[in-house]
C-alpha cells in the first residue's frame, strides 16, 4: 500500500490516541538522529519506521498495548508478527533502548 494508506489504516484500526502519535513522532526524530547521514532504504522502509515507532510509543504510554498479532492486523497484514518483533528489536537497538518519552511531548 501507499505510505498514506498504510498510516491511515493503521491509525484508524488501532484507535491510538493523540499522545501516542506525538510520542511516535518523538521516536521517529530520535531514529533519524541515530541513523548515519545519507542512509537509504527500500520501498517499505518508511512503513517499517512508522509501525515500529508507533508500537514502541504505544508500549511507552499505555499499561496495556496490543500484541504483535493485533498490530499485524491493524496494519493490513503488511508485516507478520514475527517481522514486527524483529523490527521492534532492531529499533530498540538503534535507539539504544531510549524509548522513554518525557519532556519532548506536552501531554
């Protein structure tokens, strides 16, 4: 799917709240800062970045967060639960596990 369609479907199906979306943007900025200059991705790189940072933000803001099976469903099954787990691990590594969101987002 197009990135716009993927984002719309995932947000609508998951029902995430505004603070989670803002937290996702903070994490996206952190990822951007952590990547080497000039790094390039593939067609689905932005899809991967979006869903992974959204999942991590959801876990950061909520006591209970959907399982990877549900995230896979929310995103139209573009990624399997196993792929989501691998992407989540890679993202945590890239962020040096710094996923706590405090002062960056005014809630």
